[in-house]
């Protein structure tokens, strides 16, 4: 009894001695850290906070790396929190002032540090590109804005090589420049230093480890699978020739920038990253950060039982990516790192956060028992490597649940951690750079992974790239359970399994609107073993023949309550209802006489994705950070000019211009589409190209489709005067009265109004015709004139003599 009382006394004393420290921008680190006498820096509080303490941070931008000196304990964590309703930002950036003119539209200022690969520059809310060729004209890092090469070293050159193109500018790329290349196998993009430059050629040196040469071999500039590769060059001052570009001179320690309109940077408008990390939990445990934002640097979570809650992280994993040793940049906005193979960092939680805009990875989870829950993770993987919004690799037992994940250079989730679970996530828009990947990607044997109750949708490759799949179980994946998922509107297969797929259960999924339901690549000597495909619903019947297929349903009539609104519950009486078989552990609780086929039972109503309003941010606060949804000024109206046009020849082009309101809208990028590309196509700049006779509607819409406008385009082929056959050949002079006169306009689709006059100018006849028309010659002897007026407003005259 005495021992119990003593234990209770110790616990009560621990909480009684807990301290709340305050930090504010008008504080002083020599203060006591109270609300009335706060510290100036979070780091001061972090150096003294112990188990049970709370550090409350008041509004302001704190330009520091917060590194807690102590751990909390189980039941008595250390908490760092933004004060309720106050905008607290931890920034890895520093403001640079005092710019002076260098030359032309380029301005310079002193910067006495160099963060190397991690150097990142902002102008107000716009990220700047390292000086490059070709220029990033559209401002979208995913579109590459690259040039095609014409040759280069082959797959036998993996440590060094060369690239050829007669369009390469004659600049000293070897003086600090780097080459980005994407081609051949096209599932990865590499970026290496340039070692030599000559006419139409750059030489490169790989930074990859010697055992990673296979990656370069699969993406060799001289190995063409279908089309040439894409490349750009960056990193020298001579390439600084376009708006929103920067260059740093290591020798003079000067930053050079060029801004839109060639303006001089205003004081306070340029920020440069100075620290790699905003938060650094280093071998510490039981620490929580909540209700604040970070920008420009990573969060390191190298410890146990730590938590991030309601954190907004923007541009946390920015890196040039020209020093990679293999598949990844090893730069993540949130990083749970490596301790040892048998003693990984454990039980860390990332919950209700927004993590966005990263060259590298969003969340890298190497530890064990990591929980990634209810987060919005997007716009990651600008390098085109294996970096992803969510990357659980080299660890174990990761749970990824209830997240909204979209816009990835390669995969949205790449998960290799054994014993993991991926559930109730809303995942879309992978493959924005790379090919042969998908919304979820895994590989390897003995995975023991569950993938269930997810929405996988809307993924397409760039240009001619097409291998954008929903669920990708790559080479030799085994022990994977895929159930109750909806996969729709994907460019490639709904689910892809390669090589020796083994012990894979594919139960009660809805697979629709893909090029195929299932796909497989069986390398010679490989085959499926124990791959069960049961109770699935699809609009196509191309199930993989090597699988065990039972009670799968292919529909021809829409079986869903409201597919357009995302309601995939089957309608009463549809082919999916009661069409499945019982599967122990998967179909319990069904409503009818048998389980339904597909992801939903008629009595189901599960949803995927976050449970909070993305436009409000995870903390309900708009911090004013670049790219933040709540910080955006929405487009309210789009006006097209002209609203209608006629193209008169195949291949003829014309541009439709768009005016966006308000003028200061945050995202002015438009999606251009043609309702019938067989009649006319439209490119990303509104340029319309005639393909065939007909009509089509050209639409311009905002990224989210909430605002749009439309113009009508008619392709009406008109022959030019020298093509017309209304001449002596068509009308032999003289014509005999009573003969058939044929008017031939030279093309079957050419339209015109033809009026016939006698010599005095009296109208004798009028016809509307297309292509060719026969007129019975009933006129008297004499001269007659034909006035031919085409639909495009042009006209010609021809004569006929009757005798």
C-alpha cells in the first residue's frame, strides 16, 4: 500500500511541476518565459522544456530551427503549440534586401550563406526556378517545359555519358550546370552535373552509387524505346534570362534574380532558405508539435512516440536533386529516419496536417508503427524520381488512413513497409512526370499489406505517356490483400500485377473506366500463384487469365446510384446485387441473399479522404503561405474571344484568347478541351487546329472545373480560287441549250450560294450547293454570269455562253 501511494504522489508531483512557457515576437530570451514576460525564440523554450511542459507560441514568423533538448515521457509529453487563433510560422527562410541592378533585367544582392542543393528562393508567394534552358514558361514544375534530345550515350554508359541536341545553347554548362533527362524506360528522371560542353553536346557524370547503374541504363539518352527523351539544363548565370529565375554565385556570394516585367525586387519580397530543417526532433521521444505552420525546411522526427497535429508544411523538401545516389532524393518535408535494422524509430504520428509543394517526398516513413492519418498531402515529387507524397519504405507496419493525396510526379503512395495498411484514402493524379507507375505502387515479396476502402481515380500520363495505373503490384509482389476499393478513370489498367504475383487476394473491388480491368507483365519464366479475383465489379471483362476468377461481374448498364456524384453503391436490382460469393473475413454483414459484387454493399456508405474542409486548413487558420488554398483568390469569370470562329482548311490554326476575372486571381492556369477532337483540337494556350469538317465546342476551365467558358468552332473547308473547277473545263464554251451543266466547287464539303444572271444583269436562277451541283440548261442563247459566294465571305464570277 505504501508503494502505491508513493507512485501516485510521484505522478501528481510530475503534473504539478509542469510549466507552460510562452514565446512571442516582442519577447526576450532573458525573460522568465511567462505569458507576461515571454521568450523571444522557440529554441530558448525548447532548450529547457521537460516532460509535461507546454510551450505556447504567439503570432509571428520565427526564423529558426527548433530542436528540443529533452524528451517527454509516456503520459507526460512535451507540447509545442501555436496559441489558439494565432498565426504561428516557423521558417527556414531569411529575407534578402538591398538589391541593385546587375545588367538588363537582372538584380543582385549579397547572401553570405550557401545551402547548396537545398537552396530555395521565393519572391512574395512565387517560388523561383534555378536559371535554366528551356525556360519554365508555364510556371508548372510538373510539365517539365523540356526539349527533345536527338541522341546520346547508350545503356552501357552508366557512370558517365553524353547527350546530343542541335538546340543546346552555346553556353558554359560545365561551369556548375546540371542536366535533367527523362527518357527510354521513362519511369524515372535523373539530374547529373555537366562535365563538358561542345556544339550540340553536353557530357554528364553520374552521382549514383555503383550498384545503382541499372537506373541510368534504363534511362540512357541514346536508347530510344519509342520517342526521344526530354531534357533541360540549369544552374549557370548565362541561363538567367527569364522571369522568376535565380542564380547564386558561390565565389562572390551574390544572389541574382530576374522578376516579371524586369522589376527591381522590393525590400522584404525575396526570401532564401538558410536552414535545412524547421523542426529537428533528434533521438527524442514523447514530443508533440501542433497548431502551427512551417515553410522552407524539413521536419525531422527521429525518435519514438512523437506527433505532429494540425501542422501546415509548405516547400519543406526543396532540393536541386543533382546529387542523388539512387532512386530517392532522401529529402522529405516530414522525415522519420533510420536508427538501426532491429531498433527502428517507433510509434510516431502525423495527423490532420497539410504537406505540400516538394521537390522531394512529402512523408518518408522508415520507422515502425507509424500512423499517417487524416492529412492532405499533395504536389510532391517535382524531380520525377521515386520521391512521393507518401513514401513508407525501409520500415515496417505503417498505417496510411483517411488521407487525401494527389498530384505526384510519380506515385502518390509508394509503400514497401511490410505489415502495413492503406485504407480510406482519396488518391488521385499521379504520373504527372513519370510513366509506368500509379496511384499506389508496391513491390517485393512477403509484403503482408492490406489495401482496402480507398478511392483511386483520375490519373493520366503526360503527352504520349500512358502507363498510369490505379493499383500497381510490381515485380514479384506477394501476400497483398486488395479489397473494397473503387478504381476509376485511369489511363492504363485499374490494377496491374507483374512477374511472379503470389498469394494476392483481390476481393470486392469496383474497377471501371480504365483501358483494361487487370493487366500483367509476365517476364519469361514467371507466372501467378494463388491470385484470387473474386466478387469484383467492372465495365470490362479482361480479367487476367492466370488468376482464379469467381463471381466477378461485368456490366453494360450503369449499376450505380449516382456514379457522376461519386456514389458507387449499387442500385436495387442492378447486376451487382447479390452477385458475389461469401468470403470469410470480407463479406460478413451483407444485406441480401448473397454478398454484392463490387466495393459497396447496398447497405454500405463508407467514404474516403480527410474529414475536414481543405479550404480552411488543418488548423482552421489561413497563414498566407504560397500555395495555401485558403490564401487563393478564386477565378470568378472567364471570357473567350472570339466566341465563335470558322476554319476553312485542314491544319488551319487560330487562337482563342481568355480573359480571367479577377485580374489578380491566384491560379490563372486554364484547362482547354475540345468536345470533338476529331473536328478540331486545342492546345494548352488556346490554339485551335482544324482536323476535319464539322463543329465542336472549345472549353476553357479552371483547374478545379468550377468556372468555364465555351466558344464554338466550325471547320468548313473552302477551296481557293485556283482549286475551283467553275471554268472553261467545267463549262465548255459554247454550251448547247438543254444540256446538263455541272458546277463543281472542287471539294465535296465546300459550300456556296450560286446566282445566275443574264447579260443584262437580270437574275435567272439561285441555288445553294455543297461540292457539286447539276443545273438543267433551259436558257436562251447568249452570255450568262455565275456569281459564286462562299461561306467564308469570298466570292468569284464565271461565265457561260449558250448557243
